[in-house]
């Protein structure tokens, strides 16, 4: 037996017990003839004392940092207690020890504030995983999965495994493919999600399915993307959107309770996609703070139901606003005292290529009720006051105004809002605000191909009221520059995203379950009958044999964990992540394969010069 | 809302309630002007009555088998109750209905005793999954996973996800590989198991890890193999073999209790590999019945500790036994009345190519104490009696004797025992007998390469007492025909298999955790330093930084479920299995990929003529 207790277990009530502990040497300190060692395992740290009598043995078997040590000894009360750790009241007086394994000096310190950089910690991930900070992340991850499984089990969901070696049906993201040795010339694909399989399970009558499952996308990796990632994947039959929203907001509330001990009892806010774009310029708004956008000017077809207030800024000879498609203002609370330097810096910030604005107009709403702006020569006090009122600005605020093309300006407004929210400390790490965004557009425009692509995926159903628009109109876009005026641009989907603190943590939809509508959808995306049959014949076939109404959702498990853990980086919540080139630098993968493997798979390299 | 109740929910106590149900039309029967429909969903079947008033609507909207139907109605007591189903006391008097979706006539009946053959059911798997028989299998599978997770959670195990895109290190089975677009010319491999990653987690201090995880092996598929399969994968640090045996026999007992309501309270039997081979000819013996092998003759080096009793059969001029390396007898209880036809049939059975024996000797132990054998002219009654005593035969038994080369004859003895056990009804589907097989050989001989391969895997540790043999002997085999005499042939491993009813359901080992021993092991398997570094450098590196003693086990989840479900076929317990060519005939995968995909991956086909 290697141990009778763990290093996190012993307390004052255990004093005088004999014990055997095993763990890693965290620190070694010498005081006179005594040696003090902090022994660490998964459960905690316990202080060991080696008295003088063991010095000969210690000299013959010197200890070092991260050595694996087994000690026998007795539990004693500490004279100088350590209140920072649960075992801080006791120490072990060692009577004998065995070095189970030695360790080289680690390339970085195994501490929360380690001295190791990202690269070295990725290479020695097995050492990085020893750090308390990383362990807490993986523990949180396990707690989230455990909580999800318990809730879904109680709600009668069944965990059903779907296959990993499936079929390549690239639509949207790229597939990872796997050559088949037994079927030369043919390939499997790794699933981007179990989407079609979970829909087949609904057709099969398993009306509540879930899986916590790996998915794969061969995309160029941005900072926070991984080629393999995990989803909490769910699907339900005989449901409407409202059933799903309620089921899964209760899942998230349960996770908050189980994992963070937060009672998220209030109603989760809901917002249409259109409203989110209108007041936040963003389909995953961070609603922890206000600073909503004011649409002083916008193209009529983008928000057909909204009131035009452009008269507030028109009728003066200010060309920037006259010529802009869209003008958006934001009131920044309590910042009317911004200096020239500060407004210049903000102007530079919006002019960066990532934002791409040409400039920034400001209006200071002075505390005395007067206004001072960068466009004073164009706008009277009265006009400035009217703009300030429309922007919901108060005395003491500064209003920032952006102008330009619709999409770019709206995005800039959103980015500027988030940037200033961050600067002003309004995005608190320990505050959690959930939001449902509803009624997404069914289609998005793909400029390179001048065609429609599915905003969510090709299995998402249109709103019942919009089905006629879809059936009665030709999807072909005659005038690319005016695609937003095409009837398809306004078709809304039965789709919903769950947003947490400005991050999309989950998304789903009510699915198409009628063969004809699914075919119409595929056709709208530019798939002819033959391609439909080749790629999705099995699904269209299944829809002929009694497919029930159904819908579902998938949560990005890595991201959900990261946000709950107060981090922006999913990598910190994955045991063995890959770097931005898709490499695992620890195991040095991907790597070359043998000639025999090429031979058996009947493929060869075709490297470009 | 699509339903207020499920089709398995309503009882007598619900009579007079109004209800809305949704489900599939199982059967339609007409009685006079009334229509009776059995409506089915995941939870059960409820009888519907459509009275005359709905006949017009039914005529305009005719129902068919597997149509998806929503009905509103009231719950009534049935006059002719159906005691076979929980809802058999009630029926729904339908007031209105909606056909949610139609169905073509299914290609086979959705019933336990379906008329569909294997191929058609695989192609229409989404319909096959509707059958109660298949649903029960998937429910059992979920129950096993749920039970395992609960037990392991209570025992402080953490579910930690390991990567799927790893590194190809073919040793034993073939890897599936995945070309990397971002790293042209390089490949990931899909894991055959998370073996090295779970060991790294032990090095990282996560002392109790588990995962229910997909694994991949690109092997030619035998009847009961799948290219992707699921393991319950576990690892523990600071443990000895006994800790692991106890932890995981309690896991299996818990599964028996939770899933089958079986109290498996008695001690799980344990047996060394040598003993299993000696008395069952097999390393995964079915101990539900006796009929142990008697080793009348065997090569001295194979079982060095066993007593030679070959004098019982020697000294007469029976060449078959004289020339045989091994002679094995089995007593078949109560079968001394076997006719000539029956013994001839058994002789033909052992002469089939799969068994490969040249013939069969029988000795009938008559109830009157006399003997009658096919070798009467060589053996006296006294000699026959001595053989019968050694075989533990009783009056009334028939003894069957096999003779030939050691490995083939032992295997034939095992096969014959299992065959006759089956014939005699001794292998009962509802009886479960667990067994630990211990002390496996560390190495196996690979004839094609004349070298050692790891019997379990290269990370399994030798018994401490055998480490010296390993270190002090050269692994090279000078004389291939006498490989069994090489010292490495007798090195025993700290390895263990859990066997259930003659099937290996799990296997594991205490691992090597010392770098030098791991290097010695790799070298014994024919890996030079460079290959070791290329394939397993990360593991050898990790062993330099304080690797703890550790060990683990992996259970074949698919097989465990199949046996618990009383089936020999794992395919029945997988939602979407592949056929023997590794094809998913439902989605038609694997399949061709686009030129664009070849181009991006920088590979091309190299098909053999």
C-alpha cells in the first residue's frame, strides 16, 4: 500500500495517528538540523519534518523538487499553524521514507504564478497540469459535465453515442478526412457535429438525446479555436422552440448552482436578433452593461420596422454624415471630461485596420447643460441636444459618433462599446448575465459565390410564416450589390443562441422535418438533386418514414467552462490542447507516417513546391 | 405543445382526463365503424379509438403504419384490458387528430420478431432503432455508462478528455490516420486507446482518471469487431495490483446491481494465466461449467512446475500418443451412451480446418465400471481406468482425447470443451461468472519477425522478481524453433484480465514508471533509440520528472453491454454500427472526396491495379 491518507486529508483530529503519504516534493527547507518538506498530491499539501536522525539517509538519498516520495510518520500539531491550507494545523514527523522516483529540475516552477512561458508550458504540458491553477480548471470542467449529465438524466435524456468515422459533406467548415484502407480511394470524415445522427435518432423515436462529444473542424485556427472541441449536444422530438428554451435555460441554471453555487433565479432575458443588432450591433451582446447604440441613420431595407430619425443630423452641410450609409452614436457615461489626448486616442483606436473607421465625432454633454463637440461648426446647441436626447445621454457623458457603410459601422459601434465597457470596468468577471437571442436570419450571403449559405446549418427550419416566401421565390441573386433586398434576406429562422457575458455558449434550432422543405433548403444553398442525394440521401430517405417535429441545441463545452472559470481562453480548460498551427508540441504531432502506411492506404503525398 | 402525456404514461387513475399524445402508428384495425390505432413512442403504446364521427376526416386523411400522429382525446377505461402493457387498462377516445408526418410503408416490420434481414436493417438503421428489442439494448448501454460514471465519481475518479488527433505509433494494431492540411505531409492518428495520455495524467498528479471514450483500430474486421469502439478507460496512481483488482471488481458488481439487479456478492474467482491455460486451454475461460482439461502429456518447458503423468499413456505401441507433443483429455459428464454416429460427428468436428486435429480418441466409462474405447487394442482396462481417474471422469462419462502439437492441441481442447458445454446447455445466458486472470506472460513471440512483442502493451511492467531476467538477458532469439525456451518466454507481467462468461471484458496492468526500464522494454521489442525517441520521446521525457507508480484497466464497453444483454454481438448494442467491410451502409460511408479536398490536403490516390 502506497498511502493510508492523501496530502489533503489530515487534520488536528488525526494527531498521534501513524500515516503513510505519497506525493511530490513541492519545497524543501532546512532549519538547522531539521528538514521541512511540503508534500503535494491532487488533494493538497502536507508539511513533513525530517528530524536529525534521518540526516544520514537524506544525505545518501538527497531529495529534490518534484521527486516522488513515500513517507511514514506520525501526525503532530504544528506550533506555527498555516491558515492558508486545510492541513495547516498539522505536520508529519517522518520516521522513514522511500524515494519512489526522482525528477530533473522542472523547466518552470510548479506554482500558480509560474515563471514558464506559454511555449515551454505547452511542451511540458504534463508538468503544467500539476499547477493548482490548471487543476482547478479541469476540476471545473468535470463539475460542469457531471452537473449537465445529472440534469439531463433527470429530464429523461439518453446518452447515445454517434459514430466518429462518418461521411464528408463539406458545407461551411472543412472536414478532417480519414483514408479507408479496406475501401481504397474512399475516405471517412470526422464529424463537425453529430447533427444528422441526432436527427436520425429523433426519427427513430429517441425523443430526448444528449451526448458530451468531441467534434472536429479543419479551420485556420484563431486564438481561441481548437481543431477538436467538445459539445454538449442535445436534441428533442415533439417540441416547439419554447420547450427547448425552458429545458436548456434550466440546464444552465443548474450548472450555475452546482458548479458556482450561484442561484440564477431571475428570468433569462430574450431578444430578437434584429433588436440585438439594432442596439448592440452584435448578435451576442454583453448585457452586463448598457451603452446601447443609437441609430441616427441606417439603410431602410436593413431594419424595415425601425423609425428613421436621420433628420436629426441632416440639413447641415456635414458631408461625413450626409454621405454615410449609417451613423451610430453611443453615450459613454460620465466621460465628458475626456481630454483632447483621450479623444484622439479613441479616434486612433477606431481607425485601426481591425475596426476600419475613417474617424470619430464626439459630443461632450457638459454638466452645466451645454455641449461641446468636434462638429460645432455644423450643429447648433439645439441640434446637439436633440442628438444627445436620442442617444439617451445625460449631462456628464460624452457621445461618440461613427459614420460609414452599414456593416462596418455597426460592427465598429459594437467593438467600441465593448472596448469602453472593458476600460470602464463594466464587464465584471464575477457577474454572469445570460441572454437568449432569437429569430436569426435563415440565410447569410456568401459574396465569393454570390449565393445563400445557411446561417446556422441547412437543417434549421424557417419561421412557419416565412415558409411561403422561401417556396415562392427563386433563390438566385440577380443583383449582388443589393442582395439585402432579396426576399431571402428577410426570412427568419426558428433558431436561438444562448449568450453569456457577450459570448455565444450555445445555439440551436427547430429543424426541418419534411422532405420537400429540406430539398427546397438544399436547393436554395445551390445543391442540385444529385449532390443532395450523394451527401444527404440518408436523411431525405429517413424523412420519408415518419419524421417527427424536432429541434435541439449544442453548447460549446470548452467555452462554457472557460467563461465559468473567468477566462477568455478555452485552451486553459483542455487537458492537452493544440497550438495555433494545430500541433500538439508535447507529443510532436502531426508527424510523418511510414511508407508501409502509405502503401496500405493507397495514397501518396502531392506536396506543392 | 405537441403532447401532454407520453404513450407509456396513462393509467386507470387518469380516466376522464383530456390528453394530447404524439407518436407513431404501430397498428390500425377497423371494427365496424370504429378505428383502433396503437400509438407508439419511446415510452410505450397507447390504444386510440376513432369513433364514427371522425370517419370523414379519416377518409380525407388516411392513416398508415409509422405515420406520425398527434391526437387529442379523453382517457377511458378499456372493456377488454391488455395485461401485457402498462397502459393496457385504458384507451383514448379521440376527439381530433393531426397527421404530423406521413410514412412510406417500412421495408420491414417494426416489431421484435421483424421480417427484415441484417442487410436491410443496417441500411434502414433509423427504422431498426425503432424496434423495442434494439431500444432495450441502447437503454441498457446508457444504464451501464450511467452506473459506471456514478461509481467512479463516488470513488473520486475524474473524467478527463484526452485528444483524438494524436500521433501515429503503430505497434500492434494499425492506426487510422488523418492528413493535416495545416502541416502538409504530416498526419495525425486516431487513438487506439488513450494509454499514453492517461499515463501522462498520472505523471501530472491526477491520481484517479476515467473516461468512457471512443477508440479506433484499422484491423480487418472479424464478426464481432468494429473499427471504432468504446472503452471505459481508467488509471490510478500510487496503487498496487490488489488495489486495482478491488476497485474494479466493485465497479462490475455495482453495474450488475444497477443494471441487472443482481447481487454479485461472492468473491470474484482468481486464476493465474498458467492455470487457465493448464485446465481450460484458454486465457479467458468460461467457468460457468467444469469439464476441465487433463494434461496427459505436454512439453516440459511450457508448464515447468507441473507434474509429468505421461507414463499413464506411454509404454504401449500407440503411435498417435507416442509422437504427439501434447495429449489432452476431457470428461464429458453422462455421455457414455454416445452412439458411433455421435462420436464420428465429434471426430469430424475436431478435424475441421478451424480446429485442425487429425482425430479423436474416446473412452466410454460405462455405468457398470467397465471401459470401452477406440484404443482398446492398445490400452488395458487398468490403463484406461488410470486415464479416467486422472481426467476426473465418473462412471457414465465419455472421455475425449486429443493429441498433437502443443498450441494447436490445447486450443482444440478449449474449443471442444466450449462446444460441448454449449451443446449440453451448461453455458446459461442468465448466469454470470466473473473471473480475474492474473500473471500473464509479458511477451509474445512474433513468428514473422522472429522477435518479441508485448502481450498487453509496451507499458506493462514485468513482475518485480522478473525484472532481473529482463535486464540480464539479450532479447535476441537465436533459435526460432525453440523460442519458448528463451528466458523472455517465462517473464510474467503485472497484468490482469477480467473475464465474464468466457469473454474478456477488461484488461490492464501495473505500468512501467521508470525511464530506464521503459527503454529496456522498447529495446526488447526491437525499437532502437531513435525510434523510441520519435514515437515515445514525450513519455520517456515525462518519466524524468517524477512519475509515480501507477496502473489501470480498460473495459470493452460494447462487449460488456452485449454480454449483460445476453447477446454475443456487439453490433446490436451500438446505435450506428459498421458492417464487416467497415462501411456504414446507411450513410454510404466511406465515400469519395472532392478534388478540392485532395488539393488542400496535398495528397493523392495511389491505387494499386
